């Protein structure tokens, strides 16, 4: 659909939902930051998953193996989320964790390059945040680790072309630059759980409200404010939703309950991945087709969601 056509749909359509939460996770698998607005980039919200903890072999450390990462708090200067803000040598990301002194990571410095850094299928170079950061995470996790930052000077990590065509990319996320979920989906799940859980178990970037539960499964082409997005694939969940993000303790829920009504066998009966459970939708921003003016590429709380084209069922969507 052309930009002009999609714009006319937005102008005449009734919003299906609105943005009620915006979240970034600057250090992969560490605690997120809730925002009132976030600048858009082709690789996701600015600062999202730009850093990652790696083991002695350069492989990503996540909550799947190190649940304690859930307790690492991340702080940024408030002005870091203004669209045109640029860090100086006095700008820092601050990390805090139980039993640890705060770690300050400069947002603007010269980096040493670390090679053979791996996250899932991707291997490339990254910027090494240095000995102090390495020691901090090694002490906290009890294993040799280091903190690296995505090397934007030389690396591009493209999303899987089997799911979405075009020049879409991401940093250290599992595979896609954005994850969207609805409050209604969480509410429907919580009605089935003995102990309700928070949305932070699912680590979305964009939370919406005002729609039917799991309607985000069906959003193929949609706009948030004036920005065009495209559904890439339904998000199947690993063990991270079973980790309490406040305590780092692991339990069977909510995956055990999700398996009863959100498994591939139930919502995608013709798919081979019948034992996977799904919650949320991995999406990309059509930044090459954006009708937004050069300035103002900022998503904000309250922005309306206009659905332009839907899948007929979750079974039709990619997963």
C-alpha cells in the first residue's frame, strides 16, 4: 500500500487502540525503562538492546541462563529520550544490582573492538565497554563476562528475510526491532492465573490498550500515529516469562497456562511448532516509507493505532 493510500485510511479510520506503554531494554535481558516517549530508529527505539552481556566465548548471556540479570536496573539521563539529544563524555548509563556498587558506563567514548560476538544466528564485532564493566558483571554473575555495545560503525544485523522483506534491522534483540502486546491480552491471561503477573514478564516495547484480547496477533499492516508498521511474526515465548522480574525466581507460570490455550496446536493447528506458546507480535517499522516529516520521529503515550490490513486468524500470520 502506498504512503498516500495508507495516510487516507488513517485520516478516515477509527483508532482500534492507543499506546499505553513504551519500554526499552538498553542492556539485553536486564531491567527495562518505562518512557512517555521514545525516538524511532530503523533498529528499534533509540538505546534499545544496544548493549549485551557476553560470556568468555563472546556468546550472549540472557535470563534464560542467568535469571539474576532481571534485577539489574538501568538508568539514563532524562534528556536521552529527546529526539535530537547527543551524549557527551559526561553522559552515562548507570547500572545497579543487589549487593553491587553502581556502575557508570559512558555513552560517548572511544572503544576497543571485540570480535566474534554472537547472539543467536548473528556473529560480528562489538565495542567492548572495558575492564571495569567486565569485572562488575563477572562479580555479579559469578562467571567471566563482559559488557559490549553494538558496533554501529561497521555492523548491520538484518532481521530474518524469511519473515519480512526489506532493509529491516535490529541490534541485540532476539530477532526483531519491536514487540507489541495489548493490555487486554494480559488481562485475559491473568483471569486464568491464580497469581496475576505484570506485563514486564513479556518485555514488550509497545503496549496498547482498547482492543480485544490477542487482536494484535492479526495486525498485518497498521499505523501508530503517522508511522507505518508491519507484523513480522507472532512471538513464541521461551522461559523468560516464567521468571519473576522483581525477584528473579523461576516458576511454571504463565507458560503452563498459556500452553492450554495459546499453543501452536490450538491457535495454529496446521503448523509444525505445536508445543510453542505465543504472546505478542514481533513487528517492524516501515521507516523507508514513513510519511512523517524529517523531524518528529517520536512515538508517544496516547498515540492512536489504526489497523489497515488484518490476518484472518493467527494461523494465517507468520510464526
